[in-house]
C-alpha cells in the first residue's frame, strides 16, 4: 500500500478530471487515503502477529527440559562467541606466543562474512527484516 500513497497525487488529479463534482472527488480521495492507511495497518498487525508467534515459540523452547530443544540457541551462541573470541583475541595471542618461542604456526582463517550475520541475527540485531520492510518485500 506504500506505493499507493506515492501515487496519491497523480490519482487525485485523475479524480479531479473524471469527477466534476468537487464533493464527490474529495470523498473519493478520502476513501483512497483510508484504504491506503488500512493496508498499512493490516501490514503492521501481521508483523506484530508474526513477532508474537516467534516470541511464543522462543518461550516454549526455552522452557523445555530436553537438551536438543532448549539447548540449541545457547550452543550456537557459545560457538559463535568462541569463534569471535578466537578470531580477535585467542588467535592473535597464540600466533604471537608461537612466534616468540620460535615455532611459527599458520592459524585457520575464520570467515566472519558468514559468522556475523548468524551472530547478529541470534542477538536480534539482524538487518534482513529491516531491509525487507523498506523494500516492501515482506
């Protein structure tokens, strides 16, 4: 419906030309704005319903006594956290220590291009949903 609001000035000019009665043209313009706003409200309601449903799923998973249900998020979080810690703290420290004692090592490279979106998404800081909303893709 956002596209409808962008086209509103052009559509209202058409109403002015097609509907000779100013009152009828104004009523049609008002109805068009109401429809656009109603569409935006429906999208907002759908977004809130989806977020509420996801929150409920998260709550149920966290309350589970089964390790594979309740433990997957902490496992992935700790794995990502350890990878970041190794990339920026442990790896360079190990490299310098090995260099200092005369045993140079080649450390594995951690691809942070794939790590950051996963970690930020788990923390709720992902941008994909925002991009989708801006592009009206979702």
